[in-house]
């Protein structure tokens, strides 16, 4: 289980230049779009990864990316998953469908809070430049973490999502059981735009999309009220991605806030609560971290790339090393979004099989931090697949073939911040 030899330094340098060019091309003035056409707005966790890429050559611009993201924060503390800075009729569902009333036109749900962690990395890159900017963002980041802990934890202490889009893993098998409970017959007519940019075989199905839109309409009818949206919601699923990225974010805020002399009161208690709640995500029947339907306790029984974010969250989890080894033995090009030996695996359909560079980064970093030797192997394979097939949205984990959107921001950012680095 070894990756190919590293490319020559000259080739890596060319890749660096190409990655920088993508970030610059996708820059819309203070924020980046994931890719032109398919995703024409500012996406929450995409933007946070973009900041890591910019930090390699323009740290001030990296800070601006995070600051622009938080300019859309709601009074409740929630940071939306999409900010609609400029109208674009080529995207559905746009702000008219969401019907939200935040400071910037936005969606009404959030995304994994990786920005909490990545802001601390920008600070570490140049404390003199970043101290004031971090201090200005700090209360906003604390407020977002507080919002999660108030509105997105079940009775077992696990963080849940109320929409598949909130997780960032739109059509993962994690959601199948909860999605089956939704009857979208009254969803009405709508026209998808995503399949005008990418082959439909690489995107969620109409079955999925009907339910995505039904959930948006339900939440809008409830006025985007957090308590009302969670109550009797047929879609409420405990999610390893959200839980482990929040756990990492709170841990990083605690360390950075203390080092900067900021008020860290309550953060240690929040971290302890998230560490305890993480145990609810361990599926004893399968022996790995998993999602479950909060309504009925049914596990997804899916070994996904999110299962391996336990290390990124700060858990030792040595038992997960054998699962990672098995997955990497089956998939040559990084960590697939679903294990290839799962009968639900679909190598090219979004989050039911493909490998994603930014998930590989969090898995690889976390594994290395916890002393799991395969962390560096994940980096090498990510470097290899990007080197061969370019800065696309995601890849076939079996062949490496490019899939999804082209000239993709977070893939370029991951190259600059992690995959293209040596050791």
C-alpha cells in the first residue's frame, strides 16, 4: 500500500502556480466561488479552505475571505452555508427560494465550521499581522460555536444536521433512512441547474433533490426558527463531519484564545461536552464512527470519509487505523466518500464514492497528529491524484478520473496548503 514516487520539484512548482491561478480566477472581491457556473456564490466551508490556500501567497487576502464569510452571520450566531453576494440566475435554489432575512442574502442552514480552526492557522502564520483580525473575529466565532451547542445537539450529545446540504455531504448514504421518511409530493415544480454544468450521473438524483427542496420549504414556512425547525423534523441526523469539525474548532479556539489573552471562559466545558458526545457516534456493531437517525436511532452502517475525521477532532481512536488501511487497500486514489466494499458505493456520484481532496486533508492531518502512520500515505495519494488529473471537484477513487466541477477552489487550496507540500 504505497503511492507513486513524488513528482520532480519543477512539476510541483508548476502545480503551485496553477493552483494560485485558480484561486485568483475564482476571486470575486473579498470572497471566492468554488467554481464558475456550477457554484457562483460564497460557500461556507469552501471559503474556509480557500483561505488556507491564499495564506500561502497572500495572507491579508486569506483573512479577508474569513471576514467576508462572517459578515453574513445571523443574530442567532449561525453562519449560513451560502452567501448570495450577487444575483446569479444560473443557480437553484437562489435567495428567492430560501426567503431568509440575515444581513446578507443567504441560505438558512449552516455547514461544517472548519473556519474556526482555519482562522487560528492564519493567526499562527503571522501573529503580528493576524492578532487584531483574529481578536475581531473571535467573538463571532464563539457565537457560532455557542449556536451549535445550543441548537444542534441531541440527547446523547452528538451534533446533528437538519438538512443534507448542512453536512456538506449532500447525498451520502448517512441520510438514506431519514430521507425515506419524507414524502415530497407537495414540493411543486422546480428546475435544477446543477445538471446543466455537470453530468447527471455525477450528481444527486431527483429522489434526493425533491427532498432537499421539501426541507427548505418546510424550514422557510417555520420562519427559520431554530427550535421549530428541529421539532418533529423528519430529517435530524447525527453527523460525524459536523461533530468532529466543531470539536476541532472549539479545541483550536481554546488554545489560540488563551495564547492571545482573550476570554476563553466556557470553551473547556464545551470541548469536554463534545468529547463526551463523540462516543455516541461510535457504532458498536460496525466498530467505527458513523451517523444515525436521531428519530429512531438507526445507524447508517456506512464507513465514509467522515468516519475518519475522529482524528481531526482530537480523538486517539487507534481502532480506526485498521479501517483506514482496509479502505486504502481497496481504493488507490485517496479516501473514498464511501468504502468501495459497501454495496451502496458509486465511484462517480458525488458523496457515494468519490474521493475529495479537502476531506483527505483533514483525515491525513488528523491521522498524523494522532500517530497513525497512514496519514502521510493519504497526503501522498492526494498529491498523486491531483498531479495526474488536475484541480477538479472530486475524483473516482478507483481510477483517479476527474469528476464534478473544474478549476475547483478547495482542491487548489488543499494542494497549496497540504497535498503539494513535502512532509
